[in-house]
C-alpha cells in the first residue's frame, strides 16, 4: 500500500480486511455513500489493492501495509479529530506539564491500565459496523522532541 491513499480508501480497505463484502455491505459498514464507495472500489481494483469477483470485493493479500501508510493514517485521523474538536464533535485533552520522575511512573502505570482495558475489549468478538467504532488516541513526548519532526 502506498502513502497516497485517502482516508476513505483506507476505511474501505479496513472494512475488507475483516472479510469480503459486496458494495452495499461496504456502504453499510463505512457509512460512505454508494457512488463514492463505487468510485473508490473501481480505483482500488485498478490499483490492484483489492480483487473483485461476481460483485464481491476482497483484499489482495499480496499488498503489504507499509509503515508510511500507517503514519499517514494517524496524521489524517489526528487532523480530523482536531477539526471535529472545533466543531464540538470530538473530545481532545492536551496538557503541557512537568512531571517528576515519580509522577511520570504513576502516569505510565495509568497508561498501562488504559492500554490493557482497550486491548481486552478490542479482542472481544463484536458485531458492529466500522463506522460505529471510536478512535481513541493517547501518548506523550518531551516537548523538545516535537521539534525533531517539524
């Protein structure tokens, strides 16, 4: 997969990664409109990311998911979350704060607990559509390190 994929294309690929689907099933799963899904599918078939047989679409397993594509998706998702925040449609918390070593250890334990909770529920078999999932982000970095990626 290349880093030039749009978020809608990645969403279709994510839906198909859970199993083959027909066009209407992809519309239901992603909540993307019929014509847009059809155009995306046509493009992904042409680019050989997915295969189509008798109206059923599936991932082309010969395609590798590269780290750069994942980086682009995270950037797109974060940008969308920030945009939604200013429309009062998402919640983002950000604090610039100094933590003592002891406080940082407590913080890391809290993150470990959160990650364990999210990992546990992500492994549960649930019959939900892709568009019903939530995007949850968290993390930390020394302020000075942020300058390295600009």
